[in-house]
C-alpha cells in the first residue's frame, strides 16, 4: 500500500507543479513542460523547467557582439561548470548557472565532448551547447587551384571564413626562410633539394584540403608538402634525374608549363619546346638555330607581380615588357630557367616535364577561336605564320 502511495505521489507532483507553472507563466511554458526528462527526478525537473522558462529571454541573448572566430578548448573530464567558467574567461557574456541548468535539463551535459571548437561571441547558450557536442563539425575546406602563386593562396586564406590564421602567417612559412624551418617543413626542403634561401613556391601542391578546427598555417603547409611527396613519386624523381634534371629544375619548368597550357594533353608537348630551348642554353656548343632563352610570358608576369593592379597577379603584357621588364625572372632577357618556380603546378604539368613528348618544336602559339589549343613550329618563319 505504501508503495502505491509513493507511486501516486510521484505521478501527481509533476502535474501539480505544471499547473502552478502554467498559472505563473501562461501557455508559453507548455514547450518546456512537455519536455520528457527521464534523466531527472520530478523535483529537479520542475526546478530546471521553471528556471529556463523564467529566463527564456536570457537563453536567446547572444553572449556578445564580436563575430570573430574564437578557438575554445574543452579538456577530457571538464564538467559543465568548468566549461562555463572557461567561456566567461574567454569573454563570453553568459550566466554560468543558466548554462549549467540548460545543459542539465536537456541532458546535453552527458554529450559534451573534449576537443577544440570554433565559437564566436554572437552565439546564444543553446547554440554554444549544441556546438560543444560535436568536436569535428568545424573543419574548414580549403581549395588551392593549379597555377596559383603563393601570394594568391595567401589572399584566398584571408577571404576564407573560419580560418584562424592569416595569409601573412602562410607567407612567413613558405618564403625565403623555408629551407631553415625546423621540423617537417625544413626536412621536406632538404629531401626535395630546394636550394638554401629559396621559397617553397612550386611545391605547395594544388588540391582541396580539410583543415582541422582552429588549424594553423603550418597545418596547411605541411598537408600541401605531404601531398606533393605522395603525388610526385620516387619513380618520377628517379626519371627526372635520368633525364639530367634535378627535381627543383623539373618543378621550375613545370610551373611555366602550368601557366602556359590550357589543355592537359598539350602539356608534354609544351614541355618539349621549353626543354629543347633549355638544353640548348646549357649545351657546350649551342645550336644557333634554337633560341637559348625560354621566352615564356608567365615569367615576366611573375616578375611584375601585382604592381599593375593590386588584385591581378598575372597582368596582360605589352610588347615593351618583353625587353623592358628587367628582372632575373624575365626569360626573354636571361637564358635558362628563372631563379625559382613561378607558380604551383599540378601533377599533369610535372609529369609533362618529366615525360615530355619528343619533338623538334621550338615555338608554339595560341590562335584565336581554338579554345586555348596551340600550334607548334620548328622555326621562326613557321611560327609567324602559324595562325594564318
């Protein structure tokens, strides 16, 4: 009999309290009252319901006004109270008791995860609580296109939401001091044969990357270099060496091919034109009928950078630029390869240089209306008349 009375009491208490709550708050409290809370005893459930209902306005209030991303860490074993304290310590304007009440009532406290989360101070308590239940939700997808130079990558970094590093951080890692970087970056530079004092330009492999929440510039650079080592195989490096090219020379030439070619199937043939010229420039007895300069427009564009227009890194050239842009990168003025790669080539361009189509061509040009396809010539007269 006593057991029946206890059961009846437990059934009646929530009903009685619900009626009282409805009298205080009106029909709006039905949303909270209707919530099933089997993880709570009736008294605790009512107390939390009452707290949340009375403070529903505070639950909908942003915890600040700054939308800047904030890296927030939760350690293994952190309780809701500890997390609330950390949030306040990082400038989130919220009531710790209300945060604890919310996560306890909705049983979120049992789902809070350890990890690093990307938050901002425009979030409400419910939004913050929900984010803290999924530590992998805030990874950032970052795409690097074939043929971009480092500065273009940096510009896209600065325009990509939720990245917690800047383009300047990226450039500091991949610039002229890259070969002396500690850890993986410096070790990669040594393995790749990048000369001391040279940047990583050319080796920042174009692809789509998934960066961790609150990732760093180093996370991106390491992923790009690891991808390069994965795609440019040991056999390819051996074959480049067999063709009397260092990997650095092959990548430098591939960066030019990348900027010149529109169609992948033409990359090995465009590479052959440049290789014919390059080998003549390094020959002990050059052939006078083969130019000793590469005459590659993109090398002049690289030298100009964005000096003609802040948003344009590959400016159109005038006839005067071919002789007027004085730079070691101007391959109309200087024989051989430019001092460094001029862009970051894709795999097809690198393969085109290591496995070129054998030809006697020493000129090529694009003709209007042919979709970027080039016509190839063995002498200057043919070249001049290639487009009719």
